């Protein structure tokens, strides 16, 4: 059994600890009082930013994906497009296009502060901020953005996702995609904090996004205060540059108003896939079937939001930039997402397991009830269209169940519902 130290030994230990602490304080005081201590170079690592980028380019393929959010061939094409479409060139200080692109992508992937990114690239805070904004401006506006984010034309063919899925076709043959709002955490001044507070109490900017069924963004607008409703953003966008061809529409949740251009679900009827999953029962009437099919098709936008926020952590951590810069980040990353899909469409499979969980939460904030300034005649006309689609769906569904009664004995999974023989249903 160890012997308990006596008081004299304890006092000696305490004296030694105090002496050592005072010595450290003295050394620190001498260093801090020396003006040369603060004048020595801050970034002195042998691994410069360009050297690190070279390591990523020539190293293991997974390294560049983890650090910059894209594979090597995609990164190479991205740098070429920054020069071709964005006008980004090597700086007069020798910062290459590759390093400028890496600064932007690394900041967006990690969500780290400018100070931490500066340590990674061995550059000053001012340099990091400068080139981050150069690339941000290049991809959030102008030729790069307009090349990869654009609305479909009036003669756009029906998406394969709709056309080859008898659950959706021909009922959604005039649907171009889905529309929804998403809140992005933001950093704001105390004066603007109240207006930026969303319904869940967080400080955010609200963004309106439109996506097609090919996992690509068609339209993106950002910079709205967190308290702004989705329907308000939609009405603003329609007055600006959000054009919808005649006879076409987008799937929207109950935060929007039913109209000629937005097809929304029935209210007070089970809707979210998680609700269907918990209930474990099949639709009992046309309205329930319509809501189930609507939720399954509209789930595409919940998933694309999930991919965007999974790849770019800057969307989850409020960056300490001015609001003007923060507002450019979400549409810029939407354009980069589309670019990645254009160069390597299989990239989406890197997030496939995560996609299974996106859009399943029935507590998702669907915004305030959307009524807006929709004329009564248009609302009635849209209601008739929705009712007709619901009845046609129900008729086809009943015909299928009569032809395949065995499926009624199977467990009902609304998310992975692929009924045997459904491909033959017309």
C-alpha cells in the first residue's frame, strides 16, 4: 500500500509547481514584450498552398475528393472553365488558377474561417478572402452560372424520371420539376437579427430553388431574410426572371398557393413519406393517392438540398462575411453542383446512402400556408386540374390492384414502392 505523503512533501511539490508556473509566465512576458516576436513571419511552413494542391493532384484519388469535394478530372475541368467562362487567371503574385479554385472549394467543403484556411494555404487572411471572392463571383454570376443553371424551354421533353415511371406518367407529364425554399445559416448584425430569425428560431437566409428530375438546379435565388415565407419569394421571382412555359408547372408543398404553375398537395390529408411509412397502410381514396405520388416525386428537391449541404459544410456553418457575399454562396454552389453533374453524373452516388434519409422527416418546415394574390378563377381552374389528376391516378391504381391482388398481401413501403408488374400499367 503506497505511503501517504506528509505535509512537508506536499508543500515541496506545491512550491515546485508554483515556481514552474511563474517561470512560464516570465518567459511569456519576455516574448510578448519583445517587438520582434510579433514581427516574425506567420506562415513559414514548408508545405505552401500550391505544394499542398500539387499533393492533392498527384496523390491518392480520394484525397482531392475529401478536401475539395470533387474528383481530379472534375477539378481539372473546373479550373479550365473558371478561365474560359469566369475570366480567372494566374495572379501577378503567382497564385495559380488551381490554387485559387482550391481556396474556394476547401473553404466551402470545410466551412472553416478565413484564418484557418489561411493557415492551410500559408497565405495571409487578406489573400484568402480576395481569391475566395474572385472565384465566388466567377461562378455565382455571368457565363459560368448561366451555362450550368438555366430554366427549361417550352419544348423541353418529358423527363425520363417521369416518362418511364407509371406511378407518375401520364399524370405528371406537364411537370418540369420541384420548387421549395431552404434556410441557410447566416451571420448577420445585431440590427438585422430579428428579421433574419426563421420559424425555428435560427438566424438564416431563405433561398428559393427549383430543380429538375435529373438532380440539377434550374433556378436559384437567395439573400432573403429568414422570416420571409416561401410563397413571398416565389411571387418576387415570378415578377423578376422566373419564367414558366404555358401549360407547364412545378411540384410544390403546402407553403405555396395552388395555381396554374404550381401543383400542391391536398391539405388535411396524409402527405409526408415518413407519415405513410409509420402508418403502413395503402392510400384509401384519390386524395391520399395523389398526395403519396406527389410526395414521392417532389422528394427530389429535398434530396438535392441534402446533397448540397452534405458536400458543402459552409452552408451549415454561418460564414463571417458580409450579407452580400453570403447571399452569393448558395447559388454559386448550386452552379458548381450542376457542373459536377455535367462532368461526372455518377458523382451523386457518393451520397446515395445519405439520399435515402433526405426528405423523410414529417417535421420539415413547409412554411406558412400559401395563398398569395392568386385570382379566384385561376385557383378554381388549378383545383379542377388537380382533382382530375387524382381521379385518373385512382382509376389506374384500382385497375392494377384488380389485376395483381397478390400485392395487397405484401408490406407497404411508400419510399421503395415498386409494385410487381406496374411497368405494364398504362
